[in-house]
C-alpha cells in the first residue's frame, strides 16, 4: 500500500547543485545564463562558489536554474500545467522521455525572449486594470492634497 515514488527518470535525481551548475556554466557560460534567467549572481562577479552560495539560500532562484537545466540543457518536453507548481526536483518524468542534446542558445534569442516577456506582461497588466473598480491606487492618489494628513498636527 505504501508505494515509493520513483524519481529515477528525473535527470536531477542524485545530481548535486554544484555539478548541475558546473555543467550548465561549462556549456553556456555566465553571460547566457544571466540573459535567459535574469538572476544577478550570474552577472555581478560571477563564479561557481558565489552562485552556489546564492542558489542554496534562495529557493525561487534554485528552482529557476533547475527548470532551465531540465527544459533547456536536457531538452525535455515542457511540463504539464498539473505539475507546473511542483518544484523541478519533485517532478515525475515519464519513462518514455529521455534527455536530448542541449538547446542552442544565443544572446540575440535571449533579447527576443525578454522583449516577448515584457510585451506579454504589459498586455496582461493593461487587461487586468481596465475597469475603474479594479484600478490600483497610484502614488498620485496617495499624495493628493485632500489625502495628506499632517502627522505633527496631533503631536501637541
């Protein structure tokens, strides 16, 4: 009744974060990693040691690097929406999926991807705030003369 979950087909199974980082840095370099992942440890004074220290402390960054490893470096098919919220190390990879050759990435492709992400985010933000009821308060709203209350007026 107590069936253990088999993670052995996951390329991250048994792979340390240091070895993962060494593999992708050796293949892509820090510049490409920063361009695709936008994690500052790959731009400011990049080294394996400093990146490893940051990634061990920061869960969201580590999961982003692990997902990059699975879906760009190992070239596995993208995960289903059902497993999207599961961390990459805990995802089950079907037995029929095998890792492929690393994807060919370039800085030009990274710029295009970044532009695409910015456009998508701006479209999302425009659509989300179209009605007056959903309008977020802005800095101008909070600093209008009728909203300003002098904190020192009640001091005495």
